C-alpha cells in the first residue's frame, strides 16, 4: 500500500468518525466539501502545469534527437568531402545533442510517472468528494425524517391535550352532559308528580273539613227542629 493511499484511508476514517460524533453533520460535510473542492481545483491546476512541462520536455528531447541525427549526417558529408575538421566539429555537436536528448528523455519519462500518480490522486479526490456528497444527501434525508417525526410527535401531543381532548375524553364529557340532561328531566318529572299529589292531598283534606262542617251544620239544624 502506498503512503498516499494509507494517508487517504486514515483521513477518510477520521472524517467518518467525526461525522458520526458531530451534532451538525451537514455543516461538517459542507466544510469538508468546500476544502475538498479547493484541493481538487489546486490539483487539477498542478496537473495542467505538469502536463505542460512534460510536453516541453518531450519536445526538447525530440528536437535534440533530430539535431543529433542531422549533425551525424553532416559529419558524413564533410568526411566524404575530405573536410575532416568539419566532420569532427559536427560529430562533437552530435555527441552533445545525443547527451541532451538522453537527459531530457529521462526527465520526460519521470514526469510521465508523476503525472500518472497525480491523475490518480485527482480521481481519488473526486471519488472522495462524490462519496461525501452522497453522505450529505443521506444525512439531510435523516434530518428531514427526524424533523417530520418531531412534527408528528407534536401533533400527537396536540391531539392529546388540545380542545376537545382525545376521543375517549370527548365521550366522557358527552356522557356527563347527557347524564346532566337526564337528571334535569327526571327532576322535573318528580316535581310535577309531587305537585299533582299535593293537589290531590289538598283536595282530600278540604273535603274532610267540608264534611265535618256539613255534619256540624246538620246537627245544629236537628237541634232547631229543621231536620225532623
């Protein structure tokens, strides 16, 4: 395992631990995504610079190779023409360009390896960014579920303690009201019944008094001789 990948794994593990312990995971994720986006932009800018530099190295070593070959051909032409000194000068420059070509080719090959590694890192950064962005969507969904659950709980508490009460309590109050109405009706019936009995009772008492008075009157008439 490369040092970069190991460091990345440690970083991701630390971030996941922080995420689970955070009281505001979305804010932590947004902060991470912002930093990650900056790192991606910087890495892509560096990648472009590396690509541009590698292209310059490649062009330099190719040009040196071409010049080396041309100087070798010039040395042959000069040697054929009997210009040994000119041929020696051309060969000397040919050797210089050959060395230059080899040096720049080595730098170019090294830069290609660095570019491949940097491209992998950029891709990994983007993959991490997408993974964390996905976690953001997940935590937002969790928070929304929690918010809705809290609203449902508040609604249920409102139904239990609001006007009218819960359905059982509502029927209890209705039962009390009906019972009160029945009590009132029964009381009125009893009062009316008592009134009739009082009238009858009063009538019987008056009749007894009247009979008594009639008896007294008849007795008096008998004494006076009217009832013979």
